[in-house]
């Protein structure tokens, strides 16, 4: 008989439910529209990877006061949701989690306020611990803001270096995931070695996650993604697969030419996407993601064997093989 | 010989300088553009009322560890600056503190990120104390977001009630000032009575401040304000003087008709402003502000007589008689 394959969040099912309740409670406001906008994003689903990692890290190092930890785990999802709302305003993203973007439905003004509201709510949940927790979370958010600035400085720049790309996705995606792992480790009273390991896990998983995201923008299924493909290309955002494809000796020049165009027709986006698929860029990017995911897994070696460690490894597998 | 009139911040000159340094340090980023955008707003001046009140409240109740308190005092100005940047995006305000609005100069995308960055930096400064401080600050920011939602629900609504108006400016302006006073009181180890008094002081001063702001949008000097007049009228924002003018038996109907127009010509705005000045709306609004400022002063009675209490009272005078 084959062993039953468990989902990554199997050992924290109950806690993940509590996180959902906390999220709903946190965005409750007497201004119902504010709650509606937040729930438009939070209620649309999402994988809840950030709170999940915080919970698993906490348990993996022997954290015991789970009930007290739910709020802080939820705060990572609130920050994430705030970023999604503001990002969509910035990128003019039309679809998010299979639904129309918040600013499209409610207007830029109200969506902007709702994003600020979510930041504040997460601050309230995350800030009621000690100084170290505030530092970890705010440093991650600082890195996010900085990386967005760095990214936009390289918009439509076909010469963006791999170093800049890793810095951008490091700040944008990996740092917040690292922060979730670090806070779980810290509050779970991890040793220094364990905390460093969980931080490395989160950071490398985050990089792998973003590379896969960037790949799916090229070869994903629009139906499964719940949004159109080719957004990065259209917006002139340098991603690893795009950068690699632009180096291809045969079609790279043509892809670059299309990439740097500020206004692209549907036809041009389609052409670029199909040219990219003729290169090994997607394959090489998947290998890069695989490399980071292996680093994430290896970092966990110093932790004792528990169902939580197993779940963290399963999460790596899920992230790298995901299609949405 | 007449006594020399001291400015309200005279007893905290040194600390206010330290606040300035802290502000500059807080927005320092390796992404220079982020620092530039923040400094565009912070460096443009402003009265620094929020940190000033926090410092004075702290000292008025006998707070001693001033050096430790500078950061948190600065955090109120960072939150305020973040709000200004995001508000200008929302209201399409073109001029701020006599300079072109940040989003106009740097683009909506970068200004939005800079606002988020300022929020995070203030979180880092304000969140490193204890739970109560985080609660006070985040509750104030929550009230701000909620009141913005409430306000926009009443855009172009000539029937907005005075109760709604007070709730809007309470959340938008008075709560953050109240929070500055409360945090100063709390960390300065105020008695419960003193803390309540300083909270009342801050709240009532905030209401008076906003009413004066709303009056200046009607009868202020554009040169002194550093921005055009009639913005609230143009944007359909219900303010006390506008609400009172719309009730005037002679010209109220005409003002209302102009107020509810989504698109107004320059000529129409001018017409409405001059009609308002023919009513007693500005006079009555000043009286209302005076009433709140008296409440603010009266709240201070329970405090011991110190130069800090005197400065808090002087600040009330400055706020109510201000022209910018």
C-alpha cells in the first residue's frame, strides 16, 4: 500500500483555521466597506504560506504557546494582503487570485486606504510582542519597499543583472517569508543555529517561490493562475526567465526589442512569449528554483525530526511543483 | 517692560532638534530615491505638532528618559508624513507644504511605496516599546483609515451631518494628535487622571486644528498656505464652514448646488467661496474651534504648573490663531 501523501499544512490544520478566524476578526471595522475591500482580497483565498511557515517554524523548534502565536502568524498574511492591494494599484494588475483587483472594483482611493488599514492591523497584531519581533517584521517590510524602488528603477531595462533580480525578489518575496520563519523561530525559543537555519529556509524558499511565479507568467495556464500571462513582459519587469531568454543567441535580440517597448500589442506579447518558449530559459529558471529549494531543504537539517520539519520540506516540494 | 513671548516649543528646542535628526535617520535608505521622496515631504517643513505634543506631554507628567523617547516622538511625524503622501494621491492634491505633491513629482507608484515605507519606519520606532504603545498608535491609525472611508462615503453630500463631520475629523486629525499626547503621558508615567486629561487635550486640539484648516481653505491666503484655496469645495468634502454656509437661508441653496457638482469651473469655485464669505459660516466655525480649544486648555487643569503645561497652552493659542 502506498503511504498517504499528506498536505504541507496537515500538522497545523487546527491552527490554520484559527489564523483564518483571526484574519477575519482583524479586518472587522464599523466602516463595512473597509472590511469588504479587505475580505475581497483575504477571502479570495491564497495559500497562506506565510502564516503556515511561521506556525511550522514555531512548532519545529518546540514552541508551546500556540494560542498566543496565532495573531502574529496572521499578521504576516495581513501584510501580504496589504502589499497585494498596493501592488495592484502600482502595476495596474487587473486580476488577483482569480478575482478583479481591489482597486478596480472599489477605486484606487478606497483600495489605497484599505491597504494602509491592513498594514495597521498587522502592526497591531505583530507589534504587541517584543522589540526583536518588531525589528524582524519592519526590516522585512523595509526591504520590500526598497526592492520595489529598485525594481521600478529597472523597468524596461533589458540589461538588468541577475544580481539585481535576486535583490529585488529577495526584498519583495523572500524577506517577508524569511521574517515569518524567523519570528516563529524566535518566539518558539529556537537556538541561534536553528533560527539561522529557519531564516535560510524561508529566504531560499521565497526566492524559489518567486522564480516559479515568474516562470508561470510565461508558461502557466491562465485558467489555473486566475490571471493573464505575460504581465511581467508587458510591464517591462525583468524576471529570470525573461533575462535568460534575452541572452539567447538566436531569438534574444528580438525578445529584448519587444521587452523594452513601453506599449506592446497583444500580438507582440504573444510573439515574445512563444519565442521565449523556444529557448531554454524556462528550463534553466526551473533549475535555478530547484537549486534554491534544495538550499531551503538543506537548511532544515539542523532541526530535530518532527512532523513540522517534514511539513516544511513538503511545502518546498509544493512550491517548486506548483502550477498556480 | 513686556514679557518676551515664548514660542510653544521653547522648552523642548533641543529635543525637537533631536527629533529632526531621528526623522532624517529613519528615512535613510540605500535606495536613494526612497529617501528623496520621504525628504521631499519631511524636509518641506511642517509644524511638527505631533512630536511636539508627545514630548511636552511626556515632560509635563515628569517623564525623565528623554533620549529614549525621541524615537517615538519622531514616529508620529513619520506616520503623519505617510498619510500626507497617500492623501495627496487620493485627493489629487497638487501642492503640499508649498511644494508640488510627492506623487506629482515622483509618480503615483513611487509615492505609494514611499508612504508604505514611512509607515514601516514609524512602526519600527513606535513598536519597540510595549503593547500599550502599539495599541494607542494602531488604534489611532485604524481610526484614520476608517474616517477616510466615512469621509469618502459623504463626498459631494450636501446633507452631511455635523456628527459625521466631527467623526471624520476626529479620526483623521484628532485621534493621531490624541495618540501623541497619550503615548507621552503613558511613557512619562502619568496618573490615570493625567493621561485622560492629556488625551482630551490632544483630541480637542486636533478638532480645533482641523476646523481652522477647513476655514483657511475658504478664507486663507494662498500665498501663506502654500496651496490653492477651495480644495474641499472642489473635491466635495463636507467641512464645518461649508456645511454651515449651505444652511444659510439666502445663499445656502446656491452654495449647495455648486458644492454637489462633480466638476466645477474655476469661476464656480470662486463664486461659491465669495457666497460663503457673505454668510456667518466662517465666524461660527471659528467660534466652534474656539470652543474645542477651550476644552483642550481646560483639560490641562489637572496637571502641575510647569513650562511644559504652559507650552501646551501656548500651542492651543497658536493653532487657533494660525494663518497657514
